[in-house]
C-alpha cells in the first residue's frame, strides 16, 4: 500500500497544479503519521520524519507537522534541528499551545531556562489552566528594575514533584541587590 501512495505522491508532485501539490502533502502526512511509522507510544520513525519533512516542503500550513518534526529531533537529541523546526512553526502559529509547550521542552533540553520560562509565560497567557506547564517545573524568577529597564534573573529549580509545596507567587517591591533577593528567595 505504501508503494501505491508513494507513486501517487510522485505523480501529484510532478504536476504544476498547486492543488495537486497540496494533495501530495496530505498523502505524505497521512502515511507518515500512520501506525507504520509511529510507534504505539507516539514516537515517529526516520521514514515518517522524511515523509513529514517532504510534506512540509509542499505545504507549510500544517501545525502538527512542525510539532511532530520538532518532537522527533528533540527525541533524537538534535536540538539545533528541533529549534529550527520550532521556529518555523512558531513563525506561522505563534499562539499554538502545543508548539509553545514544545518550545518549553526544547529550551529545557538545551539548558536555556530563561527561554523556557518565557515560553511557559506565553503558553500560560494563551492557556492559563495548562497543567503541563503550570505544574511541570518550578522556576525562581526575580525581576529587577534598573533605571526603568527590567532585568530578569531566572533559575530552574527542577521538576515540580521535588517540592512539597504547591505553586505560589510573591509579588513585591524591594530595594535590594540581586544577590540579596536571591538569598531571600532561597530561604
């Protein structure tokens, strides 16, 4: 069956008709995301990845393709490619909750905790009840106003399950140095 669909994609791809190219992309997505190329736990294989990448070259309007390819590259440990796919997706679908959640995951995998916190904030603005971000990790975020310019100091405190307390937020204004505020927050 896959050979049949591959032949159909080649035929449609060779056409000069834009609608045929969209049909070819749709077939590639359908086959690439089939049980043949996605494991029972949702992991995409290499052939599925290639099909989705080819579909993206024909039609860039499918958010799930960006998401699946970003997840694929993150799982492979290729964070540079994961970020490239993610940036392409976010350029078109900036408010998509699944892509924003993946942005958090890619940033955490890269050790870019400030980017993770920024992506988490964006996601929570779109979806304030998102349990995956809200209860996934704990961040210590200190914002300092220096001459009317805000500077954020963000520390990833680790997975939420390492903490007994529920999430809390303390807002206030102090006249302390960053080191003093971090010492206060660590108490």
